[in-house]
């Protein structure tokens, strides 16, 4: 295929433009206008707090389920998705409704985290979200490793299902099934879910 070449001509300056003085005066006028109509854009932090956009990616939070418990099922998908290996999870068995495991340890190392949000995207059951807090300073490195006890927020509730969200989404024909009785019906239908011990 032939390569198309487009020749661009260097613009010729008029004698007026070659003086450069009008441009300098124009620039100074803009500076003067900013001086006269001066509006401070700095914020007197921490007395004043900046309003953040709704999709701001701050420190993580673990939302609660309807019973006020941690929703996480320790599937470790967030741990795998994290590009900086900032998340470490140790699972333990759980026999609560709809879950087999829960996190015994769930740590995020904020010395490594780049706030990309991949972990939140990877979570199949809305058990991890990016919060709005950004105050992260610490006097030592250990203080930057946050445990689940630090970022669990019982005031943030989620009603998404905790077992195989995609499957339940499909079974609900576009509606996420988020009521325990609906989920139980799907389990009976498919036979793929069995309660522990049965
Ligand atoms: S926000 Fe990104 S870097 Fe931070 S823990 Fe999640 S996946 Fe890892
Ligand atoms: S992906 Fe969600 S449910 Fe799985 S371990 Fe991470 S936070 Fe918990």
C-alpha cells in the first residue's frame, strides 16, 4: 500500500505578528484579569474538606450483610486480581447461610496498593468497595497494613447474593436474586448447591 505524505507549509508571520508586542500585551492582560478576579482554589485542610466525586477510589471498605456481618466469602478472587499483591487472605470454614468460608485474616497493605479498584471489580458478591477516606498517614510501616477489623464498615449494607452472583443473576433473568428464599429456590431447582453436612 502506498504511503500518503502530506506536506505542511510553515506559516508565514505578518509584520504585525513579527513585532511580538501585541501577544506579550495580550498575555499580560490575561494575568491582570486573573489578579483582579482572584478566586482562591486552595482548601484549608483539615478544617475544610474537599467534596469528592462519587466514583472516588479511596480506602477500601468491607460492607455488611443484612445481619451486620462481613459479606466476604474468602474466595480470594480479589487477592488474585490485585496487580501489586497487596491483599492477603486466610480463610476459615463457615456454616452460615449460603457461604462455606469466611476470612479469618483479611489484610490490605497500603504501602503496595495503587487504588486501581481491580479487587472490587473481581469480587463476585459485592463484599469489597472503594470508600471515600484518603487519610492514610502512619508513623510506621505496620500502620499501613489494614486488617478487616479496620476497614469493615457495618453501616454500609449490601443485599447482593453471596453465592455465585452471576449464576443467580442468570436464574433471575436479569434481576439479581437477593432474597434468601429466592436463592433457596434456585438451589432446590438445580441441585448444584447442597448445604454443608447434607
Ligand atoms: S485497589 Fe488495586 S492495588 Fe489496591 S488492593 Fe485493590 S487491586 Fe490491589
Ligand atoms: S473477591 Fe470478594 S468475596 Fe472474594 S475474597 Fe475478595 S472480598 Fe471476599
